[in-house]
C-alpha cells in the first residue's frame, strides 16, 4: 500500500527529528573525542607514561588557576612557571582550600594556550581527572604530571611555540551520594541545591 503525501511528509518529519536528536546526543562525545585527538581548543592529550624521547630544546610552562564565581574555595598554582626540555616529564602542584563550614565537591576544567600546542601537551596524571572533595577548613596540594610531546617541533604551527600556559577553573559540583555532607560538630551553611 502506497503512502499518501501527508503520511510521507509525516514519516519524513519524524525521521528528521529522530536523526537530529541522535546527532545532538552524539555531538558532545564526538566533539570531546575530536578535541582530544587534535588538541583543538587547547584540549590536552593523555598518556600512561612519559615521552620516549627528550630533546635539548627547552620550553616554558606557565600555570594559571581560577574558579567559578560561585565556588567558595581558594585555588592557586604553587608555581607560576617552569622550564622543561621538550619530552621531559614535569610535575606541578595546585593548592585548594575550603574556608567554609561545609563539605564541598569541586570539578576542574582545563585548557592550554596557545591552542596549537594543546595536542602536544600530554598529561600522565592530573587532579582534574577525578572529583575533588574538601572538608571544612581542609587544604590540599594537587599534582599534575605532564610532558610536551617532542612531535611539537615538527608541526608547522606549534614548532614556533616557546611558552605554553596550562589553565584550570574549578566549579562546585554535587557531593557524591556516599559522602557525608556534614563533618561532625561543625556548623554548616545550607548547600546549594539542597
């Protein structure tokens, strides 16, 4: 039985809506994958270990830390910059303090500038890979272990980069279900969304 014009239009419309919904659903993971593979937008790479080669050429790494305006933590890099040989593994520390009377969870986003260096800045381990939870008054030092991939010297744009800036921004997030929200004996404020 042939579909008449109205049924064809309805079927085409439903098909288009389903296709667009599937594309919207897939856009975020695809974009994340694309950024990780290409370093687009300053997205860094991730590796299980250090680089295989270390070059004689040095590069300066600068560190920046900020927080969302609603994040009550204090957050800063413990060093402003370091010089490393390209391919050499470095470790830098950031410090976070929870000055409030309540337990707060935080999540860090990051990027690298200039953007053309993003795909060559490779993290081995980073506090940004996991949720951070700080008790009232707690201060922690959080490491990031990284290297700059030696292939940067062969890239037509990135080979001219002499300084890379690694920036983190912390945002408050919901506490995990299994985490006690209030430390014993401490007066607290009412958490956001709670």
